[in-house]
C-alpha cells in the first residue's frame, strides 16, 4: 500500500523562543527540511502542517496544509489531507532521524497496524515529593515515547475523529491508537531523536549536526 509521511510543524515554538520551530535552522538547514529529507526516500508523499498564514521554507519538498490549535488537531488535518494506506507521523522538531529507524517503524506498522519508536529508559527514576527525592519508580519495562509513529491511516483517522468528538486529549498518535483499543508495537529508537524544545536543546542540535552532516 501507499505510505505518506505526515509532519506536524504548526506549533509556535514558545519554549524555544525563536518563532515557529519548523523555520529554525541548525547548521544552515531548517528543522523542517531536515525532517522532510530524512523521510522522502521512504514514502510516496510528504505532507506538512504549517502555522496559519505561513508558507514552506525554501528547499522543503512537500505538500503543505494549515495546522490546528493543538498538535492533535494538526495531525487530524494531515490525516484528512492524505489518502495513503499507511501513515508515518513525525515531529518537525526531531531532525536527527536515521534511515534504519524509519524502516524499522514502517516494517512494524505494516506487520501489526500500529507502531512507535521509543527509547528504553536508562536513568534511575524518582517521583518528587515535598522534600525532593520521594519514591523510586521501577525502571524495568519503561520506555520514553518518541516519533516517528506509524500505522494504518483508517485506524488513526477513526481514533482522531472519535477523540475530537469525545474531547479526549492525547500527547501523541500511538497513545490515541492504544486508547482506541489497538496494540502498539514498540520499536527501539535512538537518543539522537530528542525533540528540540528548549534553547539548550538547540545548542545540542548544533553540536550534533557537525557529526550528523559529515
Ligand atoms: N505542533 C503542531 N500544531 C500545533 C502544536 C504543535 O503541528 N498546534 C507540532 C510542532 O510544530 C512540533 C510538534 O507538534 O513539530 C511537537 O510539538 P512541540 O515540541 O510542543 O512544539 P511547539 O508546540 O511548537 O513548541 P511549544 O510547545 O514550546 O510552543
Ligand atoms: Mg507544544
């Protein structure tokens, strides 16, 4: 079946403080261009959700739609703009995406219908209380969820439509598929897939780009 990459890039980048993150550059290339170019070889089309009134930055080869007020709204609008059988959803703000990871999450989605990249947690986990360290949380079996996430477009669209109707908010699409009753395969991700969220993340991205682009 046909595969589309859907890239929500309609956020305002409040925590980074540089305007919409899609247009922010790392070593001379926008975050959006980096994400689009990582995905183009693997899919038949790339569709990007942009902030209202914005246009694609130069050099980005994709189709654009206007996003919504939340990430969830933006992804629903992207799903409605595609007629692919399988979709892969990836945050524009995660520019360091390797081909092996894209292939692995797409293979898992073709096999099971729903999959996400996620990173097994390596640090000790603790729940804070009034004094600081409260209670240690068992780390075994815990994964930090990233993107890309992939699955059958009909399942994802049905989950989004129902969530919008019922006012159910989720932080990501694999979570919505799970909420809708589908089993979601976890595919081991990579630390380079961190989301550029704060000014410190952007400094890290600049340093990483020197290696990544070489
Ligand atoms: N996103 C979107 N539509 C929205 C909000 C977010 O398409 N209404 C996208 C962002 O552009 C980003 C991804 O969802 O690629 C993850 O969101 P986040 O990292 O929170 O980005 P922003 O919402 O832009 O940043 P902030 O929350 O700091 O304002
Ligand atoms: Mg946000």
